[in-house]
C-alpha cells in the first residue's frame, strides 16, 4: 500500500446547538418529499451505525502501537459519538411526525450487532466500517460539489455540513486501522465494500418508503416519488454519477482515502466555526464558498 500522509486535525466538536427544536418544515429540502426523506432515512441509521463503527475500530485498539494512530482513533470515537447524539436529537423530530424511529433502530441493531458481528469475523466487520467511511466521505465530497443543500433549511444544512466536514477529517482512520493493524487483505477489503454497496442503499430506500406511508402517501404516489427520486440519484449527471470514479477508486490495490484530499468548502467552514463557534454560520459560509 502506498504511504499517504496529510497534515490536518481531527477535532471533536461538542455541545453544538443546531436549533433542531425549532419550527423546521416537514419537507425541509426544497419542499421535496423524496429529497427530504432520503436524508431523513440516513439519519435514522446514524446513531446505531456510528456505535457500530466505533465498536469495530475498537476491536483492534489494543493492537495499535503507533501513538499518532491511537490518538486519531480516540478523536474518531469522539466525533462519531457526537454524530450519533446530534442525529438522535434530529430523529426525535421524526418520531413526532409519526415515524417509528424506534422500530428502525431496533432493526439496525439486529442487522449490525446481532447478524453482522454475530456471523462475520472482526476483520470483516472492520472492512465494512472502512467501506462505510469511504462512502460517507465520498458522499460528503459529491453532495458539496452538487450543492445539494443550497435550498435546505439552514439548521439542517448546518447539521449535515458539520457531519460531512468531520467525516472527511477522519475518513482515513478506520482504513488505516484495517490496513496497518488488522492487516486485512485486498479481497476482504473489497468484500466489505460489496456488502456496504448492496445493503445501505436498500435499507435507506426501505425506510424512505416507510416514511412516505407516515406522510400519508398512497401506493401510487409513493411509487411515483420513488421513481422520481431514483432518477434524481442515478441519472447521468445526477447525484451519484459524478462520484462514481471516487467510489471505484476503492478498488485500486494502492488506494488510500487521502488520495482525494479535503473538501473545497472545508477551509471556509473551519475558519467561520473557529471564529464564531456557530455551526449554522459555518454551514452558511461553506455554502457561500460553493457558490463562489
């Protein structure tokens, strides 16, 4: 594996106020049910998903001898823990809308902790974690470039922008533990990517459909929304096609997450957040940087 280094901090940011208790529209992204529920569905997986990632990396913590990597694992754990806490607060809004977030979380726990960690090796679950981290980082890059959150409610945009920036900050941690400590081979690494590529989009779409039912949409309306949403995601030039190359780069034997560098809006977001400690102002600054 080609050695990769980048001089950047992994900074846990805690006790952030996104104003999630305020009057946020039900369809907060362009008043579009699919676009909104697509991100809402992902949010329902984050609390338990982040706990799964932390657990899978910690499986190998006692074997880490590199002080720098050990410190990165500690900061990775704190960042992921904060992501879970904030998204759980956001998910409380979804519960108030009649969505059975508790049932979704119970299924997520069963899938990740009972099924995956029950039947797969610890190296394989770490490879799944590294693959998920790759997917979240590339979505952060791609969604920023596509300006997906430009017309979103500023509070939700701030939450997802903060989450994206920190995902990119720590995007190499699980991968480095997998390669340098667990010594996961190429084919086991790719197996993790295949499992993630199939399971995560399927799970998200199942939850989107459940959310549409809670919104009161009938079968034909749901089908129309789903078809339109899939076209938005997968059409040529849509949300996913521009990041396909980034996704496929994981297949290269010498791949490393930092080959793709940092997000374009990161510097503007970081400067504003460090100066104001206001995640909403930082989210707006990152958006203005995208428009420039």
